[in-house]
C-alpha cells in the first residue's frame, strides 16, 4: 500500500464522528429526525470531501526524502561549480596582476635607460662645450 493511501485512510478516520449523537442534538434543538440526519449527512460528506482533497495533495515521505536528497546533491554540485569559478577567476586575476607587474617593471627599466642616456648626453655636452 502506498503512503498516500495510508494518509487518506488515517485522515478519513479523523473526520468520523458519532453522527447519532449529533442527530440527537439537532433533534433536541427542534429538528425532525429526517432534517437532523440530512444535515449531519451533508456536514459529514463536506468534511470528508475536504479531507480527501487535502489528502490528494499530500506527498509520500519517500518522495519528500527523494526531493530533499536531490536538492542536497544539486546544492553540493552548485557549490563545487562556484568554487571552481572562484578559483579560475582568482587565477585569472593573479595572471593579470603578474602581467601588469611585468609591464610596470619593463616601463621602469626603460625610463631608467632614457634618464641615463639623457644624463649622459647632458654630461657629454657640458664637458665638450
């Protein structure tokens, strides 16, 4: 038997009440026997129909556990993908930083060479002049 059927049966037994007692109460309140039985029958059917509708929307514990497990798997996979993306972005940023550092060092060296050439040219011009 599936779990939903079990739930439906359990829910339907919850709604069972002593209809005879309610019929007697309605009769004491002025209802005829036929009116009381009809009213109690209508209420009992409405309650049972409502419970049946709710029970149709229930899921089994196994299905709920399966969905929860799948979500855990999906989140673990997503976490791994995000960590991989973070690592690759970090690696890319590190490479960019190294490239900038290399370019800056090359620029510094060229500036030093230019300054040295210019100073040497000035010194040569001042000595010869």
